[in-house]
C-alpha cells in the first residue's frame, strides 16, 4: 500500500488536469440536473468539439518546437470549407476527389507558412497573423460573401451520423439501442489494459523507471472503466459518432509520432534547446517547416469536419478556432516555452474546454461570461506551468518577502 501511495504521489502532476476534468464534469452534471451526461448531449458534445481536438493535435506540434503558435488555423478552416463547397456544390465535382484537393490545399498553405518561418526566419506570430488575414479574405472572395449548401450525401457520410448497429440490439428494457458501440468500448478497454501492462514490462526490461504493478493496474482499470462508461452512454443513444473514428485516428497517430519516432524526439529537442539540437545534428529548420505543414493539413481536416457538421460553407466559419486549439494545448499541460506536452494532455484540455462550453450553455450562461470563465481557466493553467517550473512555493515566497523586508530595514 505504501508503494502504491508513493507511486501515485510521484505522478500526481500528471493527473492534475485529469482530476480537474472529472471535477468539472461532476460539477456540471449536478448543476444541469443530469443533462450534461445524457446520451444525446454526449453525442452532440463529440460532434461539436471534434474539430477542436484535431486542431489542438496540430497546434501541440507547433508549440513543442518552442512555444510557437499558429494564428491562421481558423481562417484556413474557413478557406478549406469554402473550397469544399465550391468544388462539390457549385462545380458538382466528385466528393472524394474534392476532399483530396482540399487536403492538398491545406498542405500547400502549411508549406507557405513553413517557408517564411523556418527558412526566412520571420517570427511565427507575424507569418500566421498574416495568414489569418489572407485566408479570411480569400474565403470571402471564393464565397462572394454567401453561404453554400447543402453538401452531397457522399461527403456528409464521411463525418456525420453514427456507426450502425451491425450486431443487433439487446433487451429493449435495458435501454441499450446500439450493441456495436458497447462492443467497441469493450475492445478499446481491453486494449488499454494490455497496453499499460506491456508498457510497464518494456520499461522494466530496458532498465527504465517504471510504476509498481498495483499502480499500473489501477491506472489501466480506471481508464478502461471510463472508456466503458463513455461507450455505454453512446450505446443508449444512436451509437458511436462517425467523426469519432477520424478523431481517434488523429490521436493515435500523433501520440505515436510524438512519443515513439525520431521526428517526435527531434520536436521535443528543438523546443527544449534549439542550439543544442542543431549541434547534435537535428535539422531544426526542417522540423519547424514540417510542423507548420502538418498544422495546416490538420486545419484542412478540421475544415472538412466542420463544414460537414454545418452542412454548408460559411464566410463566418472558423472564427476563434485558433484560440480554442491554443487553449486546449496549454490547459492540457503544454509548456508556453516549448519542449513539453503530450497528445493525451491536449485531449484532456480540449475536453475541459468543450465541457465548460456545453455546461455553461445548458445553464443559460451568457456568451460574454463564458469567455471570462474560459480566459481565467487558461490563465490558471499557464500560471500553474510557470510556477511549477520556477518551483515557487508558499514557504519560498515567505522567505523571499522576509529577506526583502530585512534589506529595506
């Protein structure tokens, strides 16, 4: 029991944001009289925030390279949506070809930003602020200030609706309407338990530090229980949202990229100490270039997801999306100085933002007050990061003020 307690204490910082997410969910579940976790609301919550998770994964990669951010992603989302609407609605092109062209446009936009940032050395803030203005203007030009709708069904099926109940249903009295969703949850929960155990065995074999077996099992079972509960809620509605597949692929790919690949290690190295990374043979300019290409590619993915959800291309799409993505990264534990952050933490940050938005909306809280709350949460998260880095504690501050008073006397 002592080992379990010590292991938990050692890793408590990793769980701070997760604990905060649980507290926020429980709080809004009580304040909304149970509406927050109703199956229909959870289903809508996923569809409403899928684009934030996708954008946040790309923003994390940019932030890892040194705390840099991309201010253009909201405008890129709108521009890609405008292009998709023009291709599929106005010109009646094949939806699948149109999707590929939109993704290519996103890559080209990222290459444009990456060239100026990585090779010409213009600050990322300036380049992406310029991109924000450029692509917002191009959106208005392409759409001529109008909204295009509706998209063809072939495109809508890629990111709207739910996975069908292919395996039949359970007893109608149980309330479960989609057994397929429950089975997906069981498979994912078993996979998480197996992955946690395998990860501990690998670290032990390689001589790395590793958690005790009880701590590993506790963490795995908690995560598995959360996954099962989540998919049980979805099984009580119409099933798993199709867009969750896209989000899941993005999370798995970028989690693997940042933690298991050479490029991932180089991203952290550039953010930690760019000069040392360059002297060690890391192609820092190439890493920065690829980070912004990747960001705009994911912005294109988010643009397609958002357009499909709205079933239209709007000149006003993407307003403030960059702030949601940046906030999700910093709330999820990414460092404002770069070199620190995880995809899992970013997901937690995006969920906190989404639950805050949804919970306050259900309660009828005005938009202006919602902005105040979100701003305070973001400030608190970054302040926690800065203070923990400086190892500032209450006793430290007390001693500091005492010394200053003695010096003045």
